[in-house]
C-alpha cells in the first residue's frame, strides 16, 4: 500500500508540475531582435523558461537558479504575422490579375482565393495571395505599381512572440513530465500502478500534440504574409453634352427616314388587310345585307284599302 501510495503521489505531482507550467508565461527581458526573414524564424528559449522546466532531482540536488542576470538571457526574435489590404483602380482588371499571379509564383508564394464579378469594362476582382514574409514589402509595392490610383491601403500585423515562447516553455515542461512518467512506468510493479501512470502519459501526450500543432500554425503563419488586392476598373469619363449647329443634311436624312417608315407602315397595313380579306369581306357583306334589309322595309309605300264590292246586279 505504501508503494502504491508513493506512485500515486508522484503521478499527481508530475501532472501538477505540467499544469503549472502551462499557466506560467516566460518573461522577455532582452530587447527584440529583428529577423532577416520578416519574423518567420523560431524564437530562442529564455533563461526563465529553462529554469521553470528544471525540477529538483530525486537525489536532493538543487536545480539551477531562475534569477539569472538579464544580460545573460538570449534575445528573443520577434514572430509577427503580417497582412495588408489594398484597393486599386487599374486600366485592365484581367491583365492586373494575371500579373499578380505571375509575380506571386516568382516570389515563391501562392494564390489563396480569387473572386471576380462583372465583365469587360465593368469587371472587378478580389485576389488574396500569400508571399514569404521577407518579400512582403516587395510584393506590396509591386501590387501598388499596377494601379492607376490607390484608393485605400491598410497594413497590419499580429505579434505572437509571447504566445510562442510560452508554448515552447510548456512543451519543454511536458516533455520533462513525460520522461519522468516513463521512468515511473518502468518501475511499476503492480497493474493498478501501471494503469495509473499510463493514463497520465496519455493526457500529457495529448497536451504535447496540441501545443506542437499550435506552434506549427504560428510559425507557418509568420513565415508567409497575406495580401488582399481589390482591383476596380477605372471609371469612364463623364459625357458632356454639346449642342450642335444647324445641319440641313441631317434634317433631310431624318425626314427621308420618316417618309420611308410611313411608306413601310402603309405597305404593312395593306399586307395585313389582304391576308384578313376573307374575314372582313364576309363581315362587310353580311353588314351590307342587314342594312339594306332594314332600310328597304322602312321605305316600302303603304297602299290604300280596296273599295267594297256591291253584290247587287246593276240596273237594266
């Protein structure tokens, strides 16, 4: 029971040490040093981060002091994720988009997305691409060089150096904890003890993989900068109305055109009447017959009544 209790206490102590290292942040006493790759290189671990990972060994020897002079601490290289957004007016949107694709490929970058709307003179496009951080300014200047007019320009960045150094410190702490748990696993003599240590190892390994994934994402994001280019066509010049002088030829042409249109209308009407002649002729004849019948009845003379006939014989 005493050995089992000792193993349980050691496992809990190691887990508490790892969790405590996750909440501690590594101070950055030395001033920042700019990297030639635009902030894409890995930051160096600080002395405080190394001291936080050095636990007291089992033989009772003391660990190295965390209060080292600031002059002895290595400088931390900044890790900055750069991005920019520009809105441009260009003469030809399709040609500008093709040039951006070519230059991005030449710089070792890649296109993230392209969104195009409209067509011809009214075509607009939004191109999102990424280039190496060391060539960020060059790429941004090249894109602006395609514009006839720069409408807007926004350049920013996110400094993730402190987060990266903190993740690095936590990773070292968890690695040390994993090593000690493996040592305990080899010394375990009972099944319960082995299961307990193995469960702790699984938890620590999961935390290590999460931290490694986050560190990889930060380093890759800082290694490439993102530029969003909104390409708009140059608007056409406004139309100014200028009244013309007297132009008799133009007036004569317009009058002749009107006469031709009138003649075409008459011909079209004649064609329509000819095609519909069986219908309108029948209606016309029926109407004429009905009209003559009605008028003939009204004009018929009224004859006087005949005198009565005397049935008696005439006198002799």
